[in-house]
């Protein structure tokens, strides 16, 4: 296993520990145990627990981006925008666990500059990706307003709110309800498809 693969393995182990025990339980010893390596091996690949957490956060966003990209093949315009947003919703067990991890990192970022900066970097990448999809949908439907960055930020805020609800109250909001909320949000900005008529 090369250096990059080992780092990914440790980052995945960290995510597994965080989903099970929270950030307070994500000690380097527990992460090493989850990864099946010695505590000394962890120190060889990461300088600190903070470095592991940053790598785990990057990994979490990477996995989401890969899932979204995989389903966009062949889609364009409003269909592509809607597919990306639906894929970002935590509508299964994997998504729920991901949101619990995300919420834990939010809280940790309040007192940790490095984690807060990593979250901001990922947020900025996600916003830019959404803006591209929004511009494509606006061009398809001949919409000139509002500004794509405003739409992207509205979508992200709505997704974050739904994600927090799912993380805290997984049995109180259904997938259908989340889809309906996001579809209504898109329709409010003028994005409709043939299925909406």
C-alpha cells in the first residue's frame, strides 16, 4: 500500500470512529485500531490528530462529490442541477451517518481554526460547482435572475438545515419530504422540468 492509499485508509477509519463515537471518541489510538495498524504507523502518516481530522473531512467531501459526479453523466440543465441536489440529500443510512459526521465537524470547527478553514474550503468548492450547474439550468430555461451565487447559497443553506434535522432526528423527516422541499426551492427560482407540469 502506497503512502496516499494508507492515508485514505486512515481517514476512512477516522470517519468510521467519528460516526460511532463522535469526535470526542476519535482518539488516535481508536483510529489506529479501526484501521488495523499500530499507533506508531498513524504518527508516520499524520503529524497530529488535527491532520487526521482534516484528511477525514476532505475524504467525506470527496466521497460526496464522486457520488454526485457519477450520476450526472449525460444530464444537463435543470435535470443535472436537480440530480446533484437530490444526491446531496441524506436519504439513506450512509447519508444519515455522513450528516452526523458533518454535524460533529461543525461543532469541532467552532474552536478549531484548521477544521473551520477546511470546512470553508469545501463549502466554497461545493458552491462553485452548484453555480456552474445553476448557470446551465438558467441558460436552458432562459432565466437571467437571480444571481447564481445567491441561488447556490440558498440551496446549500437548505441542504445544511435538512442535514442537521436528519442527523439529530432521523425518524422525523422522510426522504419524500426532503425531495419535496428541495423541488419547491428550485421551482421558486424558476427551475422546472417536464415532470413538474
